[in-house]
C-alpha cells in the first residue's frame, strides 16, 4: 500500500467530498435505458477505480458515472514478449506485479482524484490467464479492503461488449449483436441486456487474434510495423503497405498461392486452427522449393491471402447470425436489432472494419429490410478495443448503480462464459449502508 501512496480515511466521510452537480448521468440514462440506473438526485457522479491484467497489458483507470474517462493508464510489455514470439505467461505475471502499483498511482494522479473520492474498486475477474488475473484481483481487493470500498469483479468480455455504451453519444440499444474478436476469444453473441447474452458462434480451437499472431510469426514480421506493437497489428500493416514493385500474380509464385480456404462454411462456428496450419505449411513448402528466404512481395501476398481468409470467415458468420435473427431469433414484441458491436483487439483492424461496413450495405435489403438504413456498426476507438481498465470501470458501474458488489474473498476465474452472467449476478452482496447508494 505504501507504494501506491493511498491515503486511508474514515468510511463515513470517504464518499462525501467534492460534492458537485451531476451533469450527464440522468440525461444520458433517459436517452438510453441501457445506461447505469443511478438515482437522478445524486450529489455528484460516482467514480470507479478499475484494474486490468488479464493478459499482457497492465491497466488502471478512473471512469465516472456520467461517462467521463478521467484516466486510462496502459503499461505494455511488448518488448519482453516479442523475444518469445508471443505472450509468455510467467513473464506477463511478473510484469504485472512490477507495473500495477505504478499504474494505480498514475491513474489517480492523471485523474486528479484521491482514493477517498473513489466509490468502488473494480477488477477484471476473468476470463484470462489465471496467474495474470490474480495480480489485478488481489491488488484491487487489497485497496478496497484497506479503504473500506466495495470491490466489483467484472467479466472481461462483458466489458468489451459494453464499451460502445461508454464511448458513443447515441449508444446501441438492446438487443444488439456483438462480435468479440481478440487474441483469446472469437465470439458472436446476441446481447439482450447488460447481463443477458446468447452465444451464437464461438471457436473450439484457435481465436482469430491468435491466428493473426501466429501468421505474423511465420512471416517474421517485426512488431514495430504497427503503432500497437503487436504481431497481429504488424501483419495488418504489412499487408496494407504499397508494394515496392508490381504485385506478383499469386498463381506464378513458387509454390503457387491459390488462397486459403474458409473453415466450416454454412456453420455457426469459428475455426482458425486450419488456417494457421495452412500458412505454416505454405511457408515450409516455399523454403523447401525455393531454397532461400522468401521475398518481401511474396510474403506480402501470403499476408493478404491470410487476412482475406481470416476476415472472410467473420463476414460469413455475421451473415448467418443476421439470417438466424430474421428467421428464428427475433421473438414476438422484440424491437429491431440495435446494431452490431465489434470489440476486442482485432476490432481495431482497418481491413476488418472496411469489410464489415461493405457487408452491412450488401445485406441491408435481404436480411434487414425493415431498417431504414444498413445495420449500424459500433467500433470503439482503437485504444479502447485492446485490453484496458476504462471498460472494466464502465461495466462495474452497472452493478454499483444497483447497490451490488462482491465479497472480498472473490477469486479469479480463468474461464467465465458470458452466458453465466445472469446466474452469477446472484452471487453478490449489497453495498447499501456504506453511503454509496441513495436511501441507504
């Protein structure tokens, strides 16, 4: 605690400082009933300090109930993990242990907020790498217990799904489709409420983000090609670069590159293990047949062929999901779909964004004819697509508004399905009586 320079103060006064008129909470909630339902007469917006360490980025953020991101600190470990060709779990855990105190201190300083002004502490409880998750969970529990704040465990994927409700002036309304694509997950969901999700398609093997990382590794691409300093971002940037010489005809390459096939056509299921293997086999054949390192333009054609197949699979599953909604999923009385939310690290990929925008236009008449225009796409800003603590704080506001929190004994959950959220919502305790919720 000394490293964080946290000033503990008595509980009765902890939430009665810096009173000010609330600005946007009630008006935002009236426009979009999916926003946190805090009492309209709050003396000030609620503040949540959130911690995130589910993979390789260490995050801490402070977000207010009136949708202001006061700070959002992300400390990356890419220089360490690039030497391993991907995330090394033990090195990631050690990095989080080093970085978390600094991230928390920075989040408080950048927000100009004292710990006494924070109403709750949120942590990424899961899913993710168990050892990494334990860093933010234990740090958050310690801060909360020492300062008398409630602790709120958040599902990482739920936080990704709810990010547009924080970032868009006119957020999507329920129900909406959600595509969560990252290094650990590839999920297509129907979101009916903050806690109600139906999984329409998932992957039983590798995620799209893992496939991007693996293909980038086989192509020996430096992570520095992309501002995100990630292997998947490097492949995206490399494929988009203008060639230094005319692009070769793929059929004339040695060996011939005829494109990579789409997996599980016509099925609501993702699979990227085959695509990963296809790229690896092509690279091995090329080395064997040519007997020298592959040229830059041939590597670029491989990157582009990979990206077409990886994103093409996403396009097909989205089309199938819209078909399902039209013929089976929509219940009597259901409103129109509120949009397609695309989040997770891969959601920052420009090629994916462009292809999905074209797809929505193409499918408007056959699958969403009752909408006045193509189904709206909601992409968070790239900085909020990748793992961050701001989205964790925002998801926690929904529970704090209901007066709910978790016991200090909560533990990390490496596996945690979004379909279990409604059931898990009962495993909470009330924070009324702690000065957090009006009427306590």
